[in-house]
C-alpha cells in the first residue's frame, strides 16, 4: 500500500517585509500601515514554526521569497537608468508604487497556488496552478516568479504538472489554497476538493458590499477542469458576504479543514448545513464538523485572533493538532472557547501556539504562511531534497537571516539603493543554500 503525507511549504519572509497598508479588506494590513517592521524577526518567527513542525516529524519545506523591489516591473512602467536612478525616480514620483513593488507578500504561500494531489487528478500527477492574485496590485505581480519557484521545487514532469495563473481579470480572481480545502479519509486515496468563493461573476445572486470578494466561482471551476478533478468529488460553496465585509478576506480566516475534520465558524458560508451535507456525502460519510458558535466567538474576535487561520495537523492517533497564533491566547473569548474544545475530547487533541506577530500585523497567520501538498512516496522522493527543514538547514537559514536582514524597515527605507543590493546578495546565497538554480530575474540572462 502506498504511504502518503501532507507536506507544508512555508514562505520564508523576504528582506523587504514592511507594513504598507496595501490590502484593502484585510483589517490588519490597513490598520498597521506605516508601522516600522522588523524583517529579521519576521523571518525568524517563520523559521521557528517550520522547525517546530519538522521536529515533530511533519514534512516541512521552505518556499523562497521573491526579489523585491521589482525593478524590472518599474522599468516596464517607464523608469529608466541604473537601478539607483530607477529607485530615486519612483520614490519621488510615487512612493505608493515603490512600496507596492517592494512588498514581501509572497511569504503567504497559501496564496501561491492551488494544489491537487495525484489521487484526485485524471492523469495521476500532482497539479499546481499559480494564483493570479489579481485583486491587489502588490500581489498580482507574484505569479510568474511563483511558477518559476514551484517548478524548481517540484521539478519532475512525470509526477508534477504546473499550470500558469488564470487570466488576470476580475472574473477569474484566484487566491490559491487560501480558498481551497481537501477532505479525505486517507491522503493516498481520492479526496473531496472544496472550493470556496466570495463572488460568482456571471449569474451570482449576492456579494459583499464593502470589501472585495477576491475569489470567484469561475476561478475554482477553471482550476478543477485544469487539474482533471471529478465532479462527484467536488464541492463549491459561497462564503457569507457579511463576513467578507467584516474582514474575512479569505476563507482560511473563517474555516480550516484537514482529512475528515472541518473547523469552522457558524457564519462562514451561505447555506451552511447544505454545504456540510454535500461534503459528507461526497466524502462517503464521516465528516467531523467542529462548528464554533457566534455566541461564543464573534466574527470580530475570529478576525482579530485568527482562530481559523490555524493549521490542522494529522497525528498518529487519528486526531489533530491545531497550530494557532499567540493572538488566540490574547483574545479571551477565543482562548476560553479553545480550552472548552480541548476538554470535550473531540477531534482536536492539542494546541501549538506560535508568535508570528510580524506576519500577523499584515493579516498573515500560521495557515497563510504555508502551502499544503499531499504527496505519495514517489512524489516525495521527486521534491528538491534541499528545501526540507532540518537542524542543518535551520542553522544555516538563521545565520543567513542574521547576515542579510535589517531589524527595522519603514516605507522611507525602500528608496535606499543599498537595500536592493542587500536583497540580491541574500537571494543569490539562498538559491545556493537551497540548490534552486537561477530562478530570479536578476539571475536570468
Ligand atoms: O493578501 N497581506 C496579505 C495577507 C495574506 C493572508 N493570506 C491568507 N489568508 N491565506 C494579503 O492581504 C499586506 C501587505 C501590506 O499591507 O504591507 C498583505 O498583502
């Protein structure tokens, strides 16, 4: 019998991590705009989570950051001269543009791609579609590099299939795995792929009024076709527009699922009971829903604490660990709920709490920072072996961060021509540490 694993690939925070207020509809991003950031601490907080999971025996990989500021894009927009002149000109003409092309947002790899494991796809390969992230300019510029990075990590056409991002239009707005969940009895067997959307572009009935719905139904349907998924194992559900308007900009801010478990807030979806019934039926029964009642945890507290931006990690005893950010402990209603949940002896056995404050202040919790890929043994063997977290890689990446990252970055610093030199030096070394080859624009001929 084939053994299968769920691996997590966490985004390593890039050296230009800052608080730009770039994401309208993401309450943390807009409310922390212009705060001074600490890229070194951000990267180390992420590495500590990766190491802790690897130490517990989970398959944990590292997903590289992108090169920022995106000088090539600034050149496409008409800024010329050498790199220092480009930076000086854009800083003068449009500091907002400079901040956007400097975002380290590729750290949130839940938004890198949608992934379908080989047990679900028609051709028996693991399929990846890079997310177009077209709703936000600073994120819409990620997908080409995301595809290059994914191809360097999963570099074997016999077992992996890579699709480019969907067309960059609102009708195909796609935010990747943040709105996609897979349920299964066993990672090695066909599972149910669950696509949650905020808006149906053609023929939809309701949508949020205040904040954007970043994911469309049409995008999920296109990905299901590209990946060769079977309709009897597919479920589509619309996110409740009211929660998007309350700051739930992705489904992974209001629900999380793994194997047979769905941990979800009472107000997450339209026609929630029908969604549960369809998931259970297509799974062949056995879905375990842990529904958090509104009277116990408000939507505002769910958004503030990121209770549902948690990671459910399978354990050997068939139960799950729940990885939550520190903010859950700091939110009394959420912490009370979690204590009660643990005492009930349900599907979640244990909590793991992490300090991810640097990322959290931009609306990125534990689940945002990871891309999940369920892999069979032969696929696991085909992953670039140098990206797996272990003692040696943890030590070398911490040293690398100490050498190359600043401990303070504000928007004003983004115009410093020294910063892009630091970034390129750092990334060049990183591709060597991780044996990724030339994947960045500055390294391409
Ligand atoms: O797309 N924040 C990200 C957070 C992504 C969270 N991902 C998931 N929920 N899966 C976003 O809104 C803020 C950047 C800034 O404002 O500097 C930002 O892009």
